[in-house]
């Protein structure tokens, strides 16, 4: 009688989590080179993009509607010096690409939440007042019950007034899946995914 051989146990290697935002967003050397070419095409000094140069770049590639250009520029200008370095441009465009994931508890979710917050913090106050919060909620959830949501999420002060929303608290609402629909915000137009485009028409 032949001995029954036990099936071999094949070790399964667990996938390592991505090390940073760019790895998670799948932005590698090819995508970085393509974005640098676009950046250099519109940057007169080859060091920074001014607001007008950014507008020209986005409109040339039909990446954003004109009405959103100023708010996207402000959101990408992380150091608020009125211009975009290549590093700011690379991070901002990569975060806004349609193909970049929006993992809530990982690099992409964190970076994208910061851009989304700044997109609505149009005056640079560092927090969202009720008017900004209401617009955000309408855009991501098509929801007009902002006051009811604010009360349910503990965003009202003891006197019943709205407590301005900080960036950290905003991210917590996203991470806890209370504020849904933010994956669709801060996105380039789908037909002009700059970072992942294989077009060579520079």
C-alpha cells in the first residue's frame, strides 16, 4: 500500500506595504520624467511655475477646467510662496491623477486629504468654517443637510455654533468613514491624466 503523500506547504509571502506616497500611487521614474518635461515646457526659469504658467500648462493639456485653476494652484503650493517648485508640482499632479488610489489609512489618503482640505480653505485660514464645510459636503456627498451632519459628528460647540474644522480633524472624519465621497475630489479631468499619460506630444 502506497504511502499517501501530504501536499507540500508553499510559503506565502505577505505583500509589503508601500514605503511612501509615490510607491503607493505607482509614480515611478517614467512618470516623473514625463511630468518634468511638462513642467519645463511651461516654466520660463525652469525652476518654478508661476500661477499663470500653471494655468497655461493645465489648459494646454486640458487637465482642469478654468474655473478651478486658482484653487488647485493654491492647494499645490504647499509653502504658500506664490509659485510651484517641481517637487510641489510632482506631488500635486500625482495626487490629483484619476488613477491614484485614495486609501484612507495610508499614504495616498493622507496626502490627498491635505490637498482636498486646502482646496476648500481658499483664504488660507487653516480651518474650514461652516460655509466651506457645507460646500465640501455638497460636492462629495450631494448632501444639503450640513448642519445635521455637523451635529452628528460632534462639530458643534456647546453654544450650538459650528466649531471650525482643522485639517487633522478633517482627516479623521475621512479616516473614520464618516465623510464619504472625498475620493472624487481634487482630481484631474479623466481624459488628461498627466502623470500616467503616455502621450509624447510635449
